[in-house]
C-alpha cells in the first residue's frame, strides 16, 4: 500500500496574489469558487482552515446561484456550474498533467455544452446578446443608487447610467470571449489556491505565473480566428471570429505579461512599482506590448534566452 502523501507546508500569500483573487471574485465568482470548493471537497479537508474555506466558498456559490435573473444571469450560472464539473473531472483524472491544458479543454467543452443547451431550448444568439446587453445598465443603475445618484448630489459621475447603456451592446458582443478568459483565469487560480490551502492537495501544483506558456502550434488557432474575422461571413460568424480572436489575444497577452514578470523578477521594488504604474496609465500600449511579446515568444523563446548559460556547455 502506498504511503500517504506528506502534508504540504503552509505558504504565505502575497498582497498581489490577494488582489488577483479579489479581482477574480468580483468578475466571475463561480469560475473561481466553484472549482475551488469541489477540489477542496474531493481532497477531504482535514484542518480547520480547509473547512473554513470550504464553508465560505460553498456559501458564496450558493448565494450566487440563489439570485434569480433573466437569460443573461442564467447563462452565467450555467456556465459556472458546467465549467466547475468538467474542470474538476479533468483535473482528478489527469492529476500529473499541466493545469493550463485541462483548464483550456474545460472552457472549450463548456462552450460546446452551452451551445447545445441553447440549441435544444431554441435560444438564438441574438436573444443571448440582448440579455447580455441588458445587464450592464442594470448594474450601473444599482451602483448609481448606492453612490447616491449622479452629478453634484452624489458620488456617481454625470451620465453614468447613460454611458453604460451606450457601451452595453459592444460589451455584449464580446461577452463570450470575456467569459472564456474569466473561466481560464478562475480555474487556474482555483487550482493554485487549492494547493495553498489544502493539507494534502490533489494533483501537481500549478507552475508559477512567470513560467506561463502553451504549445507554440496554437498560433494557428489565432491565425484561423483572424481569417474568420476577415472572411465575408454573416454577422454571427464575424462575431464568433471576433470572440475567438479576443481569447487568443488574451492568452498571448498573459504570456507576454509572464515574460515581463520574468524580466522584472530581480528588479528592485521601486522599479516594479513604477513599471506597474506606467502600465496602468498606458493600458492600451501595455496590452499591445504584452500581446506582441507573447507572439514573439512563439519563435524566439525569450525566457530561454534570458537564462544564464550552463557551465561547461552541458
């Protein structure tokens, strides 16, 4: 009989990691808390810390699912549940494989499952897009009410709700890509957080973010998506191409950001803070630079060139 796995020592969580987790919770709580709760449950929690996090995550998932809503909310809830089940199943069955391929496969299978669900119920993409477009104005309206109205009498800026209404159709058009990227980020963070919390976690620990990369042949997926966007297709086809291209752009931006993190790993803290502030102020330029770096890494292996040579030429 194999000896039980040794408990993993507790690790300190940095402020940056806490900020990333908070952002993931705000953007897509089900994509993070659902997989985390199920992984923690399958790992058979042994400590008070694990039980506390399990109770908190399960309660948050239950609250997110209990809030009823229109079609847009139902799509969010269904996608979170399906993604949770598929990712955890793939994670448990292939415990020694890398986490990112399983997360990507889970997102793809979730998208296919939701498409089949919509076809079975006779729901068109136009109806889903309209439901997505109705969500930002409603959210902005509630936020404006919380902030005390708009203009000089409150904290909300003038025309806040109107600006949300004008931007809603564009956001609704690319919501599938945003959900796919949130699903990838949520499942990867769930696996990482599971290894931080669990005494005996499941599977291999995710690699550090600075090592994030994927198969170089996936560049053909980005090229295919760009071809779809340029081809003379009907509006729904062009929307599908746009969303696919945005997903690839997000992946290559994350790869480029990992390269930047590698370059700045040994830099002093003030330089890191200055770089982060500059990237925030010049967000479009920084995003384009990250995508360019990620694409170039496909052929140049930038991080490999940054490693010092092995003594003796071995």
